[in-house]
C-alpha cells in the first residue's frame, strides 16, 4: 500500500459508520472530506473535539465538506456518543484498524507509565478529487477545529 502524502490521491476505502451507513471515499467525490481520528469515545479531549466540530458543522457544510470522526470504538459505543453529543456527522468504527493504518495514526504512547499502541489525534483534509491536501498530526484540541475550517475556507474560495 502506498504511503499517504499531501498532494497524492487517498486510496479508496469503505467503512462502517453510525446511522447504519457505509462510508466510501468514492461516494464523497465532489465534496471536501475532513477525517479526524481520536483515541476514545466519551473521554474529555475527544468529547471536546467532537463538540467543536459539531458547533462549527454549519460552516463546514457551507464549504461543501463532510466531517467523519474515526476511532477504534464499536458502532454501539459510537451511536451512544453521537446521540449524547448530538453530532450531526457520522462516526466510523475502525476496530480492525484498517483506516488507522492507512492514515498511519497508530503510535506508541505512554499511558499510566506503560507503552501502548494508540491513536494519535490527527485530522486529514481531502479535496473534491480525493487528494490529500492537508494533515494535522499530534493535534492539540483547543483551537484545532477553527484551524481546519480556516484552511478549508481558503481552499473552497479558490
């Protein structure tokens, strides 16, 4: 599999998401796609990041963008998280880590003094033709969603 790099096409993928949907990159052609990877449903940072995307969702829609959240949690956990937080976008369950590996977001992390494999909070912006145009890795939640939206606005206005 080719390494993902800014300026290159993102390989086609299909994944199970909330609301009984199957998400496919091919079905999203013609729209910008914001895919954000987060470690775990209902944890403080992940909840805040999701709420920030939720609160700015209308602005993303104005830019013809689809938002997708991804973690290794189950669809059942995602449905509860999405419902409780009133997210207007779908969450993808990546229990087999196929998308995590494609986007290279599984990293060695320290958790309570132990080394564990976990998702490094990351966001990717894919253009209307399926090319990766921007990536943010090792994301700090505060102000992040606004940065993504600003970048999207610049691209959408070109």
